[in-house]
């Protein structure tokens, strides 16, 4: 049997890159297959180095809300490149993007641009600690906030599938100030706050969890976090790296009507380029250097090419609020297809969907937290993943990620995907 170019590249790249990938989930480890090396992508499609084309529901883990290589974004980036790639000096574009972000999310009075979600979260937590003078933070089991040392404690996302609950190489002392509560479990938060509340700088939460698969906040949960942080003088940080500009132009904070003290953004905010941000109340952000004593810096922060991609992407989304209803409708169609599959096949399937975000879990459910999410049958997920791939549909290679719909996914492509979902392959019975 002839070997695919992806297999050859995977073999070669593993000699030079750990696992042959630059981010663990891309290695297809939890679905037991050779990762596809991608050659190009356009609109709703992604094409691997062997010329196989797929309908893409990974969308680069969220940035691709406009579809791949949106012509307006590409043209603007090409033009920007002709003016130089990076100056290491302030530019008008950084201010324009900051204005767009602050306009979209009024809780963000000031914002600092950085280059990754990890950096945004790490910096937001430092700002929260600097502002409150407190050391402890509370995060939630199954929430993933990037790979900064203090947060790799029962992280979600790839750490879940690689069954390594905490990363090695992180000194215990770096995580002593990280307390872990249970998502959607108010009591677990109350207990921690009763004991440590006056030491807690911030509670950080994914307002919609998307790194244990998509798990929605229960009614009142986010309001509760807002109240209890205010009560103890702690800050509330919404990690909107996924939900920002995804659930709506104003993100989860607009969707649920909750005002966090700090917000972290990434993915869509950079239009697919390495661009992320943290921001919030002006009095907190004024703690950040060079205004205040909280140091944070970055060579490529606010990079003119990345800010160009972010500005054009956000301006398109701002001009087309109707896009959000459209991609939500399509995500709901996909969710219904999974439910129909369960009715037909008797499989244990649970679907969580909100806006254009959804996850199918191979478990009876309900999936409302880390324990119910991790009760899923990851072998059944791997079989589902393989079947979808064989039918030309590229979904997340891990049970604990999200499925993303873009404005480039046409109605007929959604219908085709629903057909593939429902008519599961008998071989996987
Ligand atoms: P990055 O450092 O990967 O840009 O962002 C970290 C991050 C922070 N907060 C949330 C809520 C996130 O989902 C992420 C990153 N998301 C994963 C997907 N689950 C990125 C994909 C990957 O790790 O390769």
C-alpha cells in the first residue's frame, strides 16, 4: 500500500519536532491516526498534502469564523506586509484594534495586545495579583487557559486526552496558589472562598467551557461567580479566548449579561494571526507597565500584520451581526443530526451546543462538568472521528474539544455533514 505524504512528513518531522507537531492535540494521539499535514485551506475547506479535501469544523480551534483565507483579510494582510512586518514601535493599527475591542466589550476600558492566549491569561492573572496584592487564584477543573505554569493544574484540552492531569516540569511551588473548583458547582467555589476568599486575587473561568468539550454554564453560575468575587474583593476574569467574538460580537459577557473585571481574548480577535489580548477595568489595567508596577512585554505584541488581520476580521463581524444567527442556526442543525443519530442507532450520545459552538459526547449525559465529560467513551469518539474523516469531514481529533461553524459553511455543506453524522458506518456498530 503506498504511503501518504502526511505519513512521510510525520515520520520526518518527529525527528526534529516533539511528536512531529507544534501543539499536542494536532498529533491525533487520542484518535490513533497519523495527523494530516495540511497544504492549504479556503472557505470551509481544508486540503492535506495528499490533495484530500475536507469540510473543516476545527477552524484552527476557533479563529476561522469567517472561513479560511477570507479575501478581504488576505488582501489587507498582503498590503500590510509591503510596509514591513514588524517595527517594535507603536502603530495606529494597535490603537484601532484596541478601540474595536473596547467598543465590542464595554467592560474592557483598556487592553494590552499580546501574541497568544497563554500570554494573555498569564498577564491578566499577574495584573489581578498586582492590583489586589493577593496571590491565590481559583480556576475550574476541565477549564484550559493556556500552558503557563500556574494554570497546568487539572487543565482541560490536550492535557485531558493525554491523561496527564498535571504537567511535569512545573514546580509544586508554582501551583500552590492555584485552587481548583468544579465547573457549575457553586458549593465548591463557596467552600474555597469561605476558606481563602481574602487571599484570592481572581477567579478565572471559561464562561462557556470548550476545553472539556463544550459545557454550558448552568443558570445562575456566572452570576454567582460575579457576586462571590465582588463579595470577597476578588476579581472575575472571563477567559474569552474562544467565546470572544464567537458567541456574538460582544462575546459571552454580552451573551450572558455579566460584567467581568478582566477579559482575555485570542483566536478570532487576531483573525487567525498570532494576536491575543487582555483587558478590563482601567484602574486594573493601569497597573500594567509602563504605567504601573506589573511588568509585561512582548517583541511582536500588536504586530502590524496581526493587527491588520484582527481589525479586518472584527470590522467584517461588526458590519454583519446577522452572521451570528446564521452560524448558530447551522450549529443547531448539526446538534439535531447527532440527536437523530442517537435515536436511530441507540448510541449513548449527548450534545452541547451554544451559538456556533458544539460538542458531541459519547455518553448518555447530561454533560455538565468535568466528571460527566470525562465519562465519555473516547474509543467511540475515535471511531466517529475516523468515519467522519473517511467521509470528508474534519472534526476535532479529540473528544475534549469543540466543533466550530464558520460563515463559509454553506447550507448544502451542513446538510451533507448532517447526512454523514446520521448515517454512521455499520462497521463502527
Ligand atoms: P493559545 O496560547 O493556544 O493561543 O491560547 C490558550 C487558550 C486560552 N484560553 C482558552 C479558553 C483556550 O481555549 C486556549 C487554547 N485553546 C486550544 C484549543 N482547545 C488551542 C489549541 C491547541 O492547544 O493547539
